[in-house]
C-alpha cells in the first residue's frame, strides 16, 4: 500500500483534554498535511509542514515532523466537542505527486 | 467563490450502467484530483490532472475515465458500474503542486 498510517484508529477523550494523533509514512516527502473530516462532509485542510520543518503551530494545533523516523504527530490542545471528527494525514512525496492519505483517526470529544 | 462543487450528491446505479460525476471549481486551480473513500480504507486516488489537457492515473484508476478540457471542470466517468464502485467520491483542487487541497462535499454512489 502507498498509504501512510494513523495511530490510533479511534480516540475518545473528555472536553478540555489534549488529543494526540500519530502518522507514519513510507517514502521521502516534500511536505505532510493534516486534514479534518466531519461526518458526511468533505475534508478540510488544517496545517502543512514541510520536510525541512520540525514543528508548526496553528491556534490549538501543534504538528511535529520527524523525517528520520518518517512520522508526524498532531496535537489538539484543550479539545472541544466541535473537534469531534476524523483526522487524516497526507503526504506529498518527492516530485510533487498528489497527496497520499492514511486511513484516519476518529476522534470523539465528550462534553 | 463557490469553491469546489460536485454533482450529484447521491446516485444509485444498476450494475453495468454508466454515468459521469461532475466536479467544478471557480478558484482557477491548476491541479485537480478524484478520490474514493471506503469505510476503513481512507482516501484513495483515482485520477488527477495538473492542468487542462493533462491527466494521469492514481492508485485505483480501473473502471474510471477522466478528461480535463477546461481549467474549471474535471468530470469522472464510470464506464460500466460495478458493486465494487459503491463508495463516496471526492473531488479536490489546489493551486500549487498539491499543497492545501480544497475538497468538494462528495458524491455518495451506490451500485446495486
């Protein structure tokens, strides 16, 4: 398979807690992106991290990238019920070929 | 801007029928892609285009055709529908080499 893998497949937390999702991939990348999908909707881009970056922040989101381990993590701090969704990582490999998606992490935030 | 639009939202086909899923974007994006999403499988790339007149195959192209005659439109054709093509189909576009893709709302297709 060409897909990356997110871990865990599902995560359930209380509102206010932090949520951490991990992503592993197989080949060298140009950049890695995280997307959110609310039930029954299209995906929405959250954040992009380039291969020469190690950490990036956007609001309550923090993304790290370790190219030596071919892995990334997405941290959502102070989670809210509205964060309930599936989260996908996607890679743009060398040569700028289209995004390769993982299978996603289903996050449930309980109020 | 309407962004990326897809029609229809829902479709039921019988095995062997053909149809076209429509995708349009009004952001003047060069890059467009079609994905299918099946339970537990994530998104898999069917076909993509890097500009008008240029298309290429993705991970799961069999049974599908695409064309890109204009920058705005990127239709996906099912040649002879099969139950294995039951899925949710997403179209996406981006302006710069697949950075930050914009997704349409999806078409839910059932083949009986």
